[in-house]
C-alpha cells in the first residue's frame, strides 16, 4: 500500500511541474501579477490550483476569444450566428 502513496506523490509532482512549465510558456499572454499568483497557487495548493488554472486557461484560450469576437461582430440584434432556420 505504501507504493500507492508514492505513486500518487510522483503523479502530483509531475502535474505541478507540467502546470508550472505551461505557466512559464504562456507568461507573455498573462499579466505579471497573475503569473506570480498562479505560480504560488499551483505550488501551495497543487491539486486545486492546477485544476483551476487549467480551467481558467481553457476559458481564456485564443480560439474561444476569437470565436466570441467573430460572433459579436457578425450577429445582429443579439441573434446567434449563423442564423438557423432562415
């Protein structure tokens, strides 16, 4: 049973390193205070910090922002684009 705790710790360490590497790679898209806060959260609260950072990053992904901007630019009077059923 002790090997299970060791494997879990190793997995957690790998996830923390992956999260910090990803944060480092995308630091030019995030303001400096946010990078510092996310690094602290990922290190101090690894599981919750890593999951919340990854969900936050997915929500702010460039593709999602671009598609939302496209829809805002091409929609008329709050209707969704493309017009369905017309």
